[in-house]
């Protein structure tokens, strides 16, 4: 009897867990299908390369695409060296101790800070205190602070995965620590580091709360790092929330999703390739 | 050569301190902007006040604190069982074909921008809630449902790591004693991975409390104490997100002060998560 009950319990548990897994996939698919079905018909050559007209009711989204990429580039430009440098320091230059604990604590906490708080911070610090105004630079620096933890942790994983023999060989040939890091460890960790950067690009593209407070929402084509811009996510948000144009909102949303899908596929293709090569 | 190596080491230390420096800067500037207002109207009146009318100078954020927790607990009620089930599915049952879809689906859930979730909630979920359950549709329930899915990747990835870190002897021992697969999972593996799972839930909670854009789109944004899950609500994050665009003077400081409260809650959760997962290492 007891034997029978426990097999029944197992069967019920199995059904419930299958249901949960399948419904997660289903929701995922529903979200994608809804936006892509309505949005893809809007996408056209003109949509991607035209300038918005009438607050975004018509025309295209070119300035927001340029803005998105400019902002992301600035963010990566600052966050990648800081993140990889931190990872190198944690893995190669220090033992587990007070300093490394402090650094890890800072990174963990930073990873948990909500994006709206980054937005508030970027607004007082970059926009007002450093007088950069609503600009690509302010927004990019704010995003850099936000994606730093991701870059640190993926770079650290990648450096950790480098075989110890690389270090031994380099040192035994008389290499200095810095030579070992730059010539033996970094080249082998590069795909992992790159994957982290791609994931951060995805996060930067999708970010709205922090960006709207630091980069502004101008629809003009940016001319310098100090120009205010509106990213695709912010544009999508404003179109939908202010009810400016559902059609254009769906189009922008579909473009966003396709971009994020592409970036994620690329990152996971890299991860798989990288892991397969290792094992 | 020696000197160059020393300089590089110092420079790297400086770089490595960047994250803690940024955290310090964030703390300093948010407090510097927000504290004056809290002192001006009194911390009690700010935190326990129920009226938020910036034009009349009343800044009470209790309804937003309460709403934030309602939305978050609603999200956890959906996210915890679903997240645990998906974790078990991925680590233990993994029929390869389905896992090959589920894993990328979860990665994608993490990658989809929050405005997309909000928009989907607005055009699909809100009308469903309005038509079948009543109320304005823009409600705590809609917000919780969306957040429940948004926090899944956090819960799953961290609890999966802690399940995978268990020594294989746990499983072998339980199975050798004649336990069923389910008994092994539920009575041995999950309890053993408890601290990681708890940490994943705390971090998921932080994620839910901190979400802004999706919540602005589906919560309806009315400032009032919630009395039902079908009520429209305004959380701490959405209060900042909605009004920051046009606020100035005291009003802007009050939004930074709202940020301080949010920041403190999130930091407490961060500390808890770090504490809980550190215990696992010892």
C-alpha cells in the first residue's frame, strides 16, 4: 500500500512539474508570437532607415537605432576594461581575503540594485553634478555601472576555466605575471569574456528606466556624445504608454525582440562552442 | 621590469575597486538628494503618511511601500512554485528534447526587455483580468502575474547551481535506500540545496521590488492603500518612474527619498542573500 502511494505521489509530482515547464515555454511563446505577429508587418526598409514624423506616429525609427547603438557602445567601452580588469585582479593578483571579499560584496550588491536607482544616480551624478546633461555619455556611463557586475562575473568564470598548465608553462619560461595574463590567460579566456560582453549588450539595449532619466527622449539624430537621444526601448515605451501609435509600437517592439533574439542566439552559440572545445 | 609589474598590480587593484566605488557613489548621491526632504517633513510622516499630493506638499509613501510588497508577494506566489518546478525539471527529469527548448526559453525570458513584458501585459493580460475578474484590469494581479515570469530566470539559475553543486553521493545514497526518484528530489536534494534556493528566492524578490517600466504599464498607478488584488496600485519604483520626468524642487527630492527607501529595502535583501549563501560555503 505504502509502496503504491509513493509511486502515485511521484506520478502526480511528475505531471505537475511537466505542466509547469510547459506553461513557462507557452508563456514565452505567447509573448513572442503576439508582438512579432503584429509587429513584423510594420517592419520595412523605410521603417528602419526613415526619420520619425509627428512624434513617432509615422516615418521610421533610425535615430533611435543610432541612439541605442551609440549608448551601448559607450557603456561597453567603459565597462569592459573595468570588468575584465577586476576579474584579472580577483583571479590572478590576489588570494581570497579582505580585499577580494570587499570587491565581491560590492559587485554582488551592485548586481542587485534596481535600474531605476541607477537612473536616479546617473541623473544627479552625470547629468547634473558633472554637467553632462541628458546625453549619450551620461546614459552610457550609467549603463556601464549597471552592466559591470555581469561582465566581472562572466570574465571571472572564463579566467577560472583557463587550465593551470597555461600559467605553469608561462612562468617556467620566465614570463612575468603580466606577460602570463596577457599572452597565456586572456587569449584562452577571450571567448568567455566576449560572451559576457554580448549578454551585456542585450541588457543595455533592453534597458529603459535608467536610460530615460539619463539620456533623455529626444527624437533628433544625435551629432555628438553630448547629444540627448531616445533608445529603441524608450521609444517603444513612449509610443505604447502615451498611446501615440500602437502600430509603430508593435513595429519597434518586434525590432527590439528580433535584435535581442539575435544577440542571445549569438551568445549561446559562443558559449556552446567554447564549452565543447574545452571538454 | 619589476617596477612595471608593481604599477600594473596597483592599477588593477584600482580598477577592481570600481564596483564598490560606484556602489558608494550611488549611496552618497541618492542620500544627499533625498535626505533633506525626509528631515524636513519628518521620517515618520514620510514613511507612514498615506497622502501623496506633491502640489500640496504632502509626501507620504506608505501606500507605495504596501503596494510594492503586495505585488512582490503575488509575484513570488507564482514564481517560486513555477521556478522550483522548472529547476527540478531541468536538473532531474530533463527529457533532452524538452530541456533543449526550456533552457533557451528561460534564457530568453531573462533577455526580453521589461518594457516588452509591460506591453504584453497591457494588451493581453489586462483585458483578460478586466473581463473575467472585474475591476479596472490595470491591477496588482496583472503586475504580479507578469513579475512572476520576469523573476523566473533569477530563481531558476541560482537554485539550479545549488542543486548541481550537491555531491552525487546524496542521490546515490537515497536511491540505494530504495527511495523513489521523487522522494530523493523532495526529501534529500531540495533540503540539501536549501540555502541556495532561499538565496535565489530573496534575489528574485529584490528583482520584483525593483522592476519599474513593466509595472508602470500594468499597475494603473493610483496612489491608495490596496485592499484587493484587483485594485490598481502604485509602487515605490513606479512612483519614481512616472513623476521623475517633470518633478522639481521638493517634489524631486521626495522622489529621491522614495529611492532611498527602495534602496534600503534592496540592500537588506542583498545582505540576506549574501549571508544565506555564505552559510552554504561554510
